[in-house]
C-alpha cells in the first residue's frame, strides 16, 4: 500500500511539474515575440475600431493595451486581429490570438465546453433592438411579425428567439447573416425592420449611420450579456495575468489613482494604493511580471473609468451612462478583487 501511495505521489508530482512548464509557455512566447496578439471586433466604435491609419481605439482595445503595458511597459506592444463571430473561438483555440477581447458574452457553455476561461467582465451589457424613428415603434413588444436582422452563431439569435416565443410573437421573419457588418448593412438597406444585438453595439453602430437621429434604440433589454476577455484554458499563469490586469484597471479607479496623479500616488500612505503601484510588496513576481506592472497600466493607459469616459461615456458619440458599469461603490456591478 505504501509503495502504491508513493507511486501515486510521484506521478502526481510529475504531472504537476509538467503542467507548470506548460503554463509558463504562453507568457514566455509572448515576451520572446515582443507583443500581445489580441483578437478584437471587426470594427465597433467605442469598443474596438480602427481609423484610416489602422490605429485601433476602444474600451476593449484599452484592455489589450493595459495587458501590454503590464507585460512590456509599452501599451503599443499589441497587434490586433479583427475576428468575425464565426471564427473568434477557433482563432483563440488554435493560438492565432493570445487573448480574445471582442464583445464576447461569458456563458456557462462557453466556459465549460469550448476550452475557454473568462478573465472577468469589462462591460455589463444586454440585448436590445433598433428601429427607424419614422416607423413609430416604441417597444420591442410591437415587433410581432417584423423582419429582424440577426448575426448567426451568437447568443443574440437564441435570445431573440426566446423573447419572441415567450411573448407570443411571430418570429418567422428572422434573417440571419454571417458577420456584424452584413447584419447592419441589411438593416441600413431596409431589408429588415430592426436588428438586434448588444445595446452597446447598437449604440456604436448608430454613430456610423448617415443620420443617427433617425434611429432609436428601444427601451427593452432582453438578456444579460456580461462581456469580457477570454483565454485558452489550462494556462494558469497567463489566465492570472489577464484576470489581474482587469482587476488592477478597475481597482485603480476605485482607489482614485489616475494617469494624471499616479506619480503623486507613489507617495501615498494608503497600503492598498502602495500594493497596487508596487511600492509595497511584489505582486508581479508570482505571475511573471515586474513589481510595477499595475503602475505601468495606470500611467500609460489610465484606469477603467478613464477608458470608459474616453471611449463610450456620455461625452462621446455613443453617450452611454455608466449604469451597471459603474463601480460597486456607485451603484454599479464592477467590484475589483483586492491586491493583497
């Protein structure tokens, strides 16, 4: 019996050692390569959108930049791969991208069946509908029998089907399209009465319309869509980096640390701020990063609130109030885990 237990212990140790080596691979590869390969939306204002010079901006892009700042002390050490809904998970699984930061909803099936791990939530969203103001529709409950454009292979399709069925509405005129641009274009061309996707995405798309004011987003939100970055499962160190970058980004806002005052905050007596900025303790070493990894995020990218206001907030064309995306201290859902 003792011999058997010893053999099991040895086998377990070997397995754990092998796992540790495997877990170190992606960070090592990324550092050797010199940049993070980030999978993003094909082009969605406020979240991940390229300009004419192929410079990417947006809330999800800023997460990628924060990741690069933490690893390389350089927020520009990122390359972006625009991905359609149909290929996003395959692209992550086969290693074409290191992290997926692309309006992707965290669901149980994705978390358990696809070999993915979600680092957290960057944006709490919900599915909505957009219609032409001239049609006089004021509620999604008035869309019985309407032609609805939907992107196939998304949670959007199932949510809309469930919503119509639950409300006794005719869903026979649903039109599905392979990509987001095709879906939006079909609506613009008048092939459907409405299209449905995450409400934030609709707000972003509307900014590109010739006359945004001719279209209204209906008040009903028919689903929960917690959007966040995902990585391949099985690489604990890389997963921890992606998760704690998000927590530090949010935590900096909670502690009042901004890109403008971060250097002054190095002298703070607040132990939480001192740990965040690497003045006290070394929380970078366990995940393979320098002690000032979170300082680099705030200094070079800003905190979550700064990114939100710059990309999707009330003063931007999207005009999105914080709402659920406020910190828990302000009535929202964002609750950063403590660095200690």
